[in-house]
C-alpha cells in the first residue's frame, strides 16, 4: 500500500509525497492540483490520499483501491 501525502512547501507550492519517501513525487501550484495527483497515485497503488492543511495537520483522508474485507455474498 502506498499512502500519498499532500503538503504545503515553504515557497507556497503544494507537493505530493509518498509515505516514507525523502523526495516529493510531484509539485503543484494549488492544493487542488496536488490532491488530484495524490488521488490518482493512491487509486493506482491501492493506498490513501492524506491531505494536510497549511498548518501541517491532517484535514482529510481518503482510501482508494483497497478490496472490501466483507464483500456481499451472492
């Protein structure tokens, strides 16, 4: 599972960084663009997109691509 964090950089841009990585995966001018990028990566890799606010605190977490542990019985 590859969780993706959306964080603001000191220069005011927004970055997507894979959990545990030392370098940013991508940089964006707006938080919305960074969220969209993190969502796409999380969907492809089956992880979470974790959005941090300007203060660095987590404000939103969305899970993508994980199988349902309790699928309906057919």
